[in-house]
């Protein structure tokens, strides 16, 4: 079994009001020096067998269409040890 | 009196305003046809409304899963062929996710869900859904959303302005942080319109703040007759 993690974050130029709210809360709870918080999503996908090139290409296609909206979000894919 | 025109209203799991959209179509004089998200065809309708609500619980992103519903395959083809399509609120989000309209809708900048009677200025009357308004006409219809902030890159926004594709703008107050006060846009051809406020809730004086919303539904019937 292989584990693939897809991280999705709003593009830097898109306002992230949720991240801003979290940033404010961190400050109120005593964490000093926070300059920015961005809130995103993580998808942990377990697949049978190995992640070969064809499968990775398929994952990229779905990460860029279903899992993220390329108009407002960037994604990254990494394979991790399950 | 009915026009004989068949206007489909799609129900996704989690749609809320499909019944009101059906009512609005009928009051405007059209024949409302209920479409189901799992339908493989559009049942010979002449136009389609994608209603407001929370399709698929707004999971993943608003409209992101609805975009892949079976009914969207014939709908996207029909839209590209010129069929009038109106996406209201969640329907607007579905149209953006489907890339039938540019840009995206994001969380309101103030983070609150907003529900108010909203003043708008109709900017374009050359769409299938706004032909019965006058340019710069001011209307008031309900607005209710949590993720209604319209965003697109500057180039796209400039292009929308230059091509007259901004259909309506918020007046007096920008309720959700939408870029350039955009409340609604259209595609190049003017047949696909996305609108964040809800015209279907403003078609009867008993329940709506005005009957200004009716114009969207009578417009499409006129557009279809004059086709």
C-alpha cells in the first residue's frame, strides 16, 4: 500500500479570512511574532500497490480539478510512508 | 398564460431554493420542469436554472462536487451550444467550478453568513436573463450567502469590464468582499449568467421585498421566444 498526501492552499493573492481569524486567535493566546496564517486542506489517500508514473499523473489531474480549484488554490502532492 | 417554454430547475442533494425557482418560473409564465442531479439528459428543456442551497453539504468547496453530477454533462454541452443557464448563489458557484464562468466564489471577507435585502445595479441587459431590465436600473432582491465573495485575477476582471460581462453590481454596501462589487457575471455569449443574490425570492409582494426578481425569469422567456 502507498500513501499519497495532497495539500491544498489558497493562492497567496487570495484573501484568507479564516487564516486571518486564526492568526488573531493565536495572538490572543499568547503566541508572539506571528506574521501570517493560511488555512488549507490536506487529503490523505491510501492506494493499493505502488504509485507509478501513470497513477501519479492521474492523481495530479484529479488534484488539479476535483481536490483543488486552480482559479484560487495551489496544490502539492507527496508520497509518504504509511 | 404560459409561454410554452420549458425551464428546467436542477435539484442536487442539498439544494434549498429549487422550489422557489420553480415557482418563479411559473409566475413568470414558463413551464417549470424538475431536473434531478442524476439525470443523464435535460428532458427537452429550453433553459435551466441551477438553484441556491448547499449542494453536497458544500463539502470540499461550494459547488465542487455538484460540478461532477451526471446532469452537468449534458448541461455543460447545452450551455456551450447557447442554451440559457442561470446559476443563483450555489448555482453560481457550480457554474464557476464547471468553468462555464470565470473566477470563483470565496468565503465572505467578514466571515459571517449574510442575509439581507440587497440593492443592485443592473449593468448589462444584453444577456438572456436580463433583457427586460434597463441599463443602470436599481433593484432590490434578497442576498444570503457565506461564500459569496467573487474573485478573479485582475486581467479577467478587466476583461469582464471591457466586454460588458458584469451583469449586476452591489450598491450602497459590498456585502461579501466581492472584487469590484460584482454580484453577477455572464459568459462571452450572454447565455450563461451567475448571480449571487436571489431573484427567485423576489417575485411576489407577499413574500419578497420587491418583485424585482421576476425580470430575470420573464427575460429568459422573451429571449427564447425571440430566438
